C-alpha cells in the first residue's frame, strides 16, 4: 500500500515538473493555461480568502467540509442499507431473481448491471440530483456485489450452522457476513469512487456550496487556476478516502480474520 502511495506521489511530482517546464518554454497565456506555481498561489488564496470575484464567501476548507459531510451521509446510508438488503436478498434466491442467472459472473453481469443503472439514472435524473444521486451510485454496486457473494457462499457453512442449531439471523450475520467480507470490502471501494464522482457532479448542477459548486464558480469567473486547484483537491481527497478505506479493511481482516 505504501509503495503504491509513493509511486503515485512521485508520478504527481513528475507531472508537475513537466507542466511547469511546458508553461515556461511555451510562454503560454497564464490565464488560460496557468502554471503549477500560479495554481499553488491560488490554492493558498482559496484556502484563506475564498474565490476572488465570487458571490460566495466560503473558503476552500468550508467547501471541503460541506462536500465531505454530504458524502459521508450518503455513502454511509448507501453502504449500510445495501449490505443489509444484500444479505437478506442473497439468502432468499426465490424472492430475488436476477434477469440473468449467470449474473454472478462479474464479466457477464457488468454490462447488464451498468445498462440498468444508467437507465434508472437517465429516467429519474432530476429527482436523483435533488435527493442525492451519489447515494444511488453507491447503493447499487454494493447491493449487487453482496447478493452475488451471498449466493456463492459454500453450502457447508449452512450445514454446519444447522447442525449446531444456529438460527438464520445468526447464521447470516455471524457466519455468512464474515465469509464474504472481502467481497463487501471490494464493493465498498468501488462504490466510494463512484459516489465521490457523482457527488461532485451533482454539486456542479444545483448546489450553492461544495467542491463541485466551486468548480463551476471558478469557471464562471474565468479563474482557471482556481478551477485546477479545486480539481487537484478533489483528486487528492478521493485518493485519501480510498487509502483510509483500504487501511480499515486490512486492519479489520487482520484483527478479526474476516474473509478467510
């Protein structure tokens, strides 16, 4: 994990150097193609004063706090509800039937699932923007993955549970859940990135605060240095969130032994 982080940081530094050299050599218009130095200076201004020329007086930390609060609320609700519903539906195959019985094969399921989700998002686009479409974006990947994992749990787990007189609820949450923890963790990481992207895009459409709003505000003010600074901030936060989730997954798996 740390090696991957170091590689990402080194790659980021290399990109910045190439970017700065290109701006210096080409003598490009600083307004349309700001250098990393100018973007860094604008980042400091955003952090301390906010966007110059904007009607909003919220600073960058304020926008970050608002976006993270929205994200945490939607993501946690999506994760908890999708995991609980996935465990229940996965244990009731006669009630919940996928259109394709081979849907559990990720390679065969991906296109169908994506097409279904995109149809839902397109049909109810306006509504989803208002209620938080990042919730929907995180809910479906987790739900489908959990249902698939539950339906592929080895039957020996259920036989052992029955032989010891373990109830269905205890079997589901005490045996099945630990057995599919790895698949759940993978789904949570996938949903995290999707939800973060949908959150920012949603803020670009109808919000009056948040990082997505700051992108559109910078664009309207013709402040491309602020726009780039905001985009870099969004990417860094996404990288940090993914790293924290991976760290939590590894810590839980090591300490409790889930997913073994």
